[in-house]
C-alpha cells in the first residue's frame, strides 16, 4: 500500500517536472490593444480617471446601462424552463428578426427566403464563421479590409488563414473619407475579391461614405464582381434611426448584390456579455440557402457546438414583441442622442478653451467613436498625467464621455495638443 | 422503391420485346449490351456496382453512350431500316468522336454536386478524389450555370453604359454557387429525425441531455435559484474579459473541471497546431463524434488508439496500451476523464495507473475531456501565464469573450456553500435515476432475451451512455421498426430513457439484435 503511494508520488514528481517543460517555448502573447486599455484603466486608482477605450455604452453618470426593454424581456422569459442546446424555434426566430432588421422587412430576399442565416457569437463570431466559410469554399480568395479597421478583423481573417489586404479609407489630413483612393483600390483589386465594409459608424474612425458615395461604390462592385461583406455592429447608433443606418446595405441590395452580413446585438441592445449575433449570406434561391446554412452550421458545430441560449431568448423576445420592440427603438435613439450631445459639448469646450486646432471632425464623425487624430505619444501622456485611457490610434469612445467629465477631457486634450503636432 | 423497380422492369421488357420484334440484330445487341452495362454499373453484388470506382464508371458511360449508341444504331438504321450498305462515313466518325469527348466530360462532372453524398456511400468518384473546386473551377462550369441560370428581375438601373447589362446578368450569380448540403450531424441529426416522427411510441436516445422520469428537460433548482439571485441583483451584461469571469474560472479550477467545453478545446487544439506543428493527437476508437470535426477544423492530424472491444463490449485494454506505446514520442493523448462518450466504458483505477505509466514512459501529454463530472469523477489540469495569454490570443478572433450568463450561474452555484450542497444533491438524484434505469433495462433484457446473452455490460458501463453493441443495420432497425432514435454506432443515451419505457426498449433491442440484417458484433 505505501509502496503504491510511493510510486504514485514519485511518478507525480517526475511527471510534473517533465510537465513543466511542455509549454516552455510558448511566449506571452502581445496584449490586445483594445481590451488592454480597459485593464490599464481598472488598475488605475485615480478618482478622475476616464475610460474611452472599449465601445461599451455608458449613461451620463458613466455607468453601464441595462435597457428597460431588456428588463421587460427578462421578466417575460423568466420561469421559461427550457435551457437546452438552443431550441431551434428560438434560434430561427432570432435569425428571422435579425435579417428583417438589416434588410428591411419588406425586402424581396426576406419574402423569398433567399438567405442563409445562422446565429453567431456576436459580431466576432459572425465574422469568424464567415471567414472560415470563405476559406473553405474559396480557399484561394483574399479579403480586403479598410485601412484602418477594428483591429480584431485582422486577427479573425488571419486565424482563418485567409490572405488579407487593405484598401484606402481614412484620410488623415481631412480626418474624413479618402474617397478617390478608396475607389481606385476597388478598381485595381482583382475581379471577384472579397471586401469587408462597415455599413455605418465606421470603427475606429467614425467616418462614413455619403449616400451618393455608397451608390458609386456599389456600382463599381458590380462592375468588378466583388463580394461585399458587411460588419453591422452599430445599427441604430449612427443616426438613431435603425433603417437609416442600414441604408448602405439596402442600396447594395437594390443593385442585386448577393452580399454577406455580420450583425451584433452587443451595442444596440446592450447585450455585450451575452454574445448574440447573426450571420447571413444572400443566395440565388431557397435551395442554395438551405445548403449554405447547413455548411455554416457544420463549421459552428466543430467550433462551439451551439451558441448560448439566454441572450438569444432576450433578443428574440425584444424583436418579436411589438411593445417591447417599440421601447427598444426609443432607447436606441436615446443612446445615440446622448452620444451626439457629448460630441457637440466636447467640440464646444475645446473651442472655448481657445484650441487653435480644427475639431470639426468630432461632430462630423458618426457613431460611438471619434478618431481624434491624437498621436500615440499624446495618448500616453493623457493616460500618464490625466488618467484618460484610449487606444493608441487616438480612437475615443464617446460613450465614455459624460456632462460630468467633458470639461476635464477637453482641458486635457487641449493641454497635450497645445504644443505638439496633431497626426 | 417498388414503383422504381416496376418502371425499370417494364422498360426493360418493352425494349427487349421491340428489339426482337424488329428483327434487327444490331438493335437487339445494343439493348442487351446497355442492359448489361447498366446492371454492372448499379447492382449491389460482389465485383459489380462499378459506379463506385471512377474509372470503371467512366468506362461504362463511354462504352454505352459513345460507342454502343453510335455504332449499333447506325448499323440498325443504315442496314435494317434504310436498307443501305454499311459505309464508315464522316458523320459517324464525328458523332462517335464527339460523344467520346462528351461522355468523358460527363463522367468527370456528374459527381461534382454530391461529393458529400458519394463520400457517405463510399463512392469513389473523380470529383471526390480531385475535390470539387479543382474539378469545377478550371473548366468553368460556374460560367455554364451563369449562362443558363434563370435571372430574377433585378433592375440594373444604375448602369452608366448599357454594355454593362450582359455582364450584370452573369455577375448576379452567387459566389457560393454549387455548394452542397452538409451531411446531417450524426448526433444532432438524430434529434431532428426524432422530431419529424409522428409515432406515439417514439423514443429519443440520441443526444446526451438529461431528462426526467417524465422525459422532460430538467432545469436544476439551484440554477433557477442562482438566476433569480442574478435577476434581483440586476447584474450588468458587460463584456467579460477574454479569459472569462474570474469567479467562474476559480470555482471550476477548484472543482477540477479544467477546460470542459468545446470552445476551450478548440483553443487548446489550435495551441497544439500552432506550437507543436506536426504533433499528432491520438483519440479513442470510438470517441465523441464531434472530436474528429474539431481536430480536422483545427488542422491537427489525428489517429486512433484502440478502446472499445466489441467482443466483450468492454475495454480493449491490451490494444489501447499497445497503441499508446507504438505512438511517436510526445504525442498528445485525448482521454475521457470519466463516463466515456459514447461507450460508457471507463478504465479501472489499476488500468488508469498502467495508462499513466505508459504515457510517462513515452513522454506523451495527456489531454482530458471532462464533460460528465458528477455523473462520475473529475481531473486536474495546470495553466501557466504564458499559456493563458496565448489562449486569450486564440479566443479573441473566435468569439472575443465568453458568454456571461451561464458563467455567472456556475460561479454563483459552485461558489455558495448552500447552493453547492444543493447542487450535489441534485446531481446525486440525476445520476441515481440513470442507475435505476440501467438496472431496469438490464432486468427487462435478461427476462425477455432467451438466448442466454450476457447483458451485464449495461450495469458495468458508466455515465449517460451505453454502447449496446448493436451495429449499423441493427440500430437502423431500432429506428425504422421501433421508432427508437439513437446514433448509428449503437450508442443509447440512458438520460433519455425512463422506467416506464424500459420494457419497450428491451423488446426493441432483443428484436434488433437477433433479427435485424447485418453482422452480429458479438
């Protein structure tokens, strides 16, 4: 007996020594540029600290918000006993309502059922599913990402082993859209390339094409037979109007593109942690839609089997109950309005402080983010001295600005830009 | 099926009758040869069913369409209908040559749409060997479908020059044209088939999801309590950090659950692929159906080690040890911590010791998949900072951060002593129900089966599943005749069985085992 124990102990000992060496060659990964901002913020003990890192909505007291429509939805589904691997009825309802939201409930694709839609793990999951799908069925294809784009887009397509390129988007001097260069890149890309587009409230720049520009882009895509993939993460946050924010997609739809779309309910329904989203790919007919859907589900099955059910139930409830949905639309508008107000306030404060720089872009840009034009040095300065946190590219999440801190923020920005050059 | 046979037989007899009546030897010969070719092409007999082999299938098609049809019909018409001498003319040569080419194309392209179906039925078509893309892209079949595709009325009103219109018609075709249906998942597909069945006796023994005695899904009381607590507290729905809820990670590590879901498995495997390129994983034969998909999609090469012995319906321990010893040093070994899925067969503690010895000796790294802790017992896994940061790095482009609701429930339940005790009690109850069902099933089988077969393996197996030893044909009989839904490998989920249905199930098993066609495994 004690001999057995001795053997076990000695084996544990020698195994654990050997085991210590298994992952020795694994180096720490570089920190994620966005979430590391929040980590640094949390570690800061200053009472005046401001987090302008992650695009998560805050109210005017700087607190996270649970939308009333969600509380209503929770109450409605409480006591609902079914927790199993996603009831397909709930999942289908979610997909049905999601695609109506983005394509318009009267659109032909919806009426004819010409879409393959699956639930996804929020926007990231939807993009990753599509990237894997693209790799599997067009292994030689590339993806064109706007320059700049959400940093995780690069990670997603890289991990799916799809070759990536960028196309011109942001004009640093104008702090607006570099439309000529964008169209040139679209024309010069090989026919039939895959492009990732932000349909509204571009992340990180907040710079969106105008309606006319979207029409031109759509036309050129037709000529070049490019595949447009939209990442819709902020529907409702750009203008406050859900349909208006989907205008770019609907223009492409009119022109007959068979596009793909990733949707996230993290921001516009405040469901961040629940990971609820939808991926849809438009098809020629229902038969193809069924086939594509089955392939997407197959990819998902080997990744995470099935998506989390709670958030799905909430979204499905909100979107299918007319009263709760009306409340939601109102609340989204409220959130978008608050952000718009903060943009105006910040801009005015900067002007009042006598800043000589052009801050027009603060109100020109759209959505949660403002591409401030601050350099990495200035960003570090803001963090060190003023305890204001944002990503190194100068992207500020306006959702983190309140009437309480806007003056402090304006003052700090003015201080760090007084002497140096804006990028 | 019968209708099909009747139609084929009628056509055959009619055509042969005509061939005889018209008194034309070449015509009759053509019909007989076509009949022969069709038979060797399709009939399921040894040395036949030539469609299974790409070259033989192509030969059949070529001979029938290009040669027999051209030459025999030419002779028939020329000599026996028109009464002219037989002369080899240019049109005959052209027709034959063209049809040779055409048949070759058909032979290559005909199987492109259903590569998956062919794979499932063991048909080795050219398309399967070459791959759909290679077979299609180069030769432009996509264009063919574009030209012949019926266009919807998509107004191309934005055109700046009308010359664009024809391009638009071709361009409107989906980039994902020609994608086939994925085969139904072997496990989830069972539940779908079950739902479609209207028979009142139906029984779902497919997915491993716990059911009550009333065969209803069961939400644990502790889970409801935890949810109510969370509702009262009105906890926010913010993003979790990439590694997840700290409280959740802590309690699960303490529970010795380690990484127990597919998502984290996938990350670990990508870690293997990234940091040990070329390393192989060994998985048990059989294992959970989705393991292979996970490894394939993570591009980690895998092979199997023997595990299940159909003769004893138990563990093939010698085979397992031999395979572990034969594997290259430093391989990853996927082990089921407890309640092996799908067999329910676990090694004894002494056998675990020996397994550990071999793993140590060969410098292998064991990887535990623990999905059923509580239905048996758990295992330990250690994490270092580097590994954790790399796992986060893999998670971020997959799903950014994990879902918060379930994590909170677990953290609340496991972290609160009262709720934890309640949870243990409920686990006991669930595991107890399954044990009770195993006993009743065993008793029913022993009573109903007069052949003297030893059904005690049902009692020896552990966890939610039982490997019945039924083969594919017998499992199909269970479904087709008895409306009992299970996976084709003979696995039944006892969680989906109640005491009331044990006798019915026993009848089904005894009937399928003794009477269903197919090789008996024991």
